């Protein structure tokens, strides 16, 4: 299987390098990732400047672009043929709940789905002391499972792995997105010339504890697999929106 591997932590992140080594034992793997960390860039695609790609080593490339750029570059210019799978990760930290809307890791997998390629994002749920080898062996199992049979069109997987030794994991759970509780703080500071500047701070480690969510699964020691889709229409809200209009609503 030909795999395009990318991330948003940068080409030198231990997460992507460890996963690349694991996957290369059974697959043809190309690593194409940002030359520096691009956390929280979302699904940005570079249109305002040239994109450059540097070969770091055999089948390993660094780009000045975003994670989504790396997928586009890999599929259209670098790989010898269209990949069988796009894998984004292993991200150093979780991507659950609303985080998926900010995440460059998730966006890269979404770009793969845009191109109608089987795709997944994978993250390790920790802030330090990462067990990357264990997470990589789990990611291999998920990739193999998702490579078999048909999957619904326009979907991709968001995988979050507890930072535990593999033999301590409880299993796998297909989940829905949970809800993180953010505590964002804007720090205002003064530079040496007297000008104001700002840092966005705070943390988002709290979340609503609801069964069936990605947060709940990881908390209980399960690998969370959340199917995400390209169609983000909130179908359940359509009637409520129609009720706000006095004009005749035409159903297509």
C-alpha cells in the first residue's frame, strides 16, 4: 500500500518519524510535512506565496506550506502515483471535540478525503512523556482495518489514542465528537518600544463527560475512532431555521 504521511507538528516531530518507521515495514511510505510546526492552522491552503519543497532524505520532504498544502503537493507532484491512504499524525496532543475545527492534523486528513482518498488523522492524548511506539502500533491496526471493504463516501477518521502501553488499552470505540470547555485568556503585554501585543493563552483540558464521545472513550482507556464528514450541514437544525422565515420555503 502506498501511504502519504503528513502532520502539523513539522517534519522533525518524533510522532511522524515513529509512525513512518512502523508503517514502512509493510508499506511504501512518503513523508511530506511542514518544515516547522503549524499547529492550529486549520484547513488553510497557501495561495499568496510560492510553495517550496525540500528533500530531507529518501522519501522524506519538508514544505514551507500548511498540512493541507502538503497533501496537495504529495498527491499531485511528489508521489509516483495516487496514494492508497493519507495518514496525518501522530499529533503530539489530542484532537477531540471542537479541536477538530482548528487542527491542521485533522485538516490534512480532510484534504485527503476531498481528493477521494481513504484518510485518517491520528493523535496521542498526552502533553508530555509520549508513548509514540505504542501509539504507532495501534495506528497500524486502525489503518489496516480501514483499508478493508468500503467506507461511506466523503468521510474520514479522526483517531485519538490514550497515552498508555498497548497492552493496557481497553479496545476500540467508534465515537461522536464531544464538547471541550475552553478557558481562553488574552494576555496583553508591552514590547520594548511601548507597543501592545497579545498572546492567546488559557487551556482546554476540561470537557463535558458524556457517554459515547471521544473524550469519554479516551478517559476510559479506549482508542477513539470518530467518523467525520465533508458535508457539515446540521440537518437537525433545518426545520428550526425554516421556522425563522416568513417567506415561502421551497423544498428541493
